[in-house]
């Protein structure tokens, strides 16, 4: 018979993979609890703009580019969202040499770069911006958001509040992304993004902004689609094109291409 008064054994320590999983799940729970209202407000802006023929641009440099492409082009995405991807700021898989990491890390600190990027388009009165950056301090990010606001476009920021608020500004204006955004969605990431400490490593590993950022993007996409339908606007979706021999999917893919082409018209007039 067991002794009910015996001390309880300490549970075994979680391995690194399990600790990462648990932390990520906890942050996703906090994201739903703390940011659902902000995501809903952002979806309202997106739906109202898209329903009027506007476009919602997603901009992020470096790794944040992944969140832009998670929104579009992606199965289940729809006409109205545009990935504003500048390759010079986000094509760095080579790490060293040509198209390496040094140049993008330099350019994101260069003031005036975003201003030149914005000059390439004639934005419409119903367009909007989603600017994505976990730190929210680099000049290219701050100027992209500020430039959108100067054009009268609402700005939705996806950022780590803890990182942004506790970091000194990198732009000469003293502003950060949270200072030039109309709606802020906190991705719940800690400063530095990584969450797993290991004995023997001087720096943490296990970044979580991809996990929480991907969730934000998909929650925002689904909420926007729901609101568009409520407005009587049926979005033109990109279907899964992996169903071999499915003519309806092929037809829908062509409809998506055409709808997307037409949606960009006002940018170049």
C-alpha cells in the first residue's frame, strides 16, 4: 500500500522540443484572449476596404515577409490582399556572398528607402496597409507605416509590444511602428523572439513569431472573409490546385488570376 504522506516526486523536466511546444501553445492562448478584439477591428477595416474595390497591402522585411506570403498567394486567400514584398529586403537565404544577409540588414536601417518604394504606386482612397515587424523599430518599417498614413491609408501593425516598447527607436524621428499605426495586434512574442534556453548556449533558440504571426494572419483572413460575405461581397478565392483533373478548381484558379489582375488597375493609372 502506498504511503499517502510520502513526498510527491518532481515531474521530469521537459525536453527542449516540449518546452518550445508548451510555450508556443501558451502564447497562442494569450493571443486569442488578448488580441481577438484587435483582430476583429482589423478585419473590419480590411473587409470594408476590399468591398469598395480597395487593396490591403502587407509589408514586412526579413523573416516577416513570410507572413505576407502566408496571406497571399496561399490556398484559401482571396482577391484584395497584396503581398508588398521587396526582394532586396527579404531574399537572404544565401546568408553570405551575393544575395546574402548583410545587405538586407543594412537596407532595413537606411532612412528614405521605404519612401522610394511607396512612390512606385498610386494608392487609392480605399486601400490600407498591414505592416509586420516583431521589433517594430527599423527605419524601413517605420517609414512604410508613416508613408501609408501620410497618404490617408489606415495602418494595421503586427508587432511584439514588449519588444517594441522596451527598445530604443532606430529612426531619427524617435518613432516606432506602434507610434504610426491605427490598429495594433500584439503577436505576444518576448523581446528577442526566442523562448528556449539551453545550458551551454549563450543565446536563446526557438523563435515563436512565425507561429503566432501565422495564426494572426489566418484569423484575420477568415474574419475578413466572413465580414465580406456579411457586406454582400463574395470574395474570389484561390482554391487548392492540387486536385488533379478537377476542372472546377482549374476554372476557379483562372477566375482568381483575372480578379487579381483587375484589382490592381488603379495602382498604375
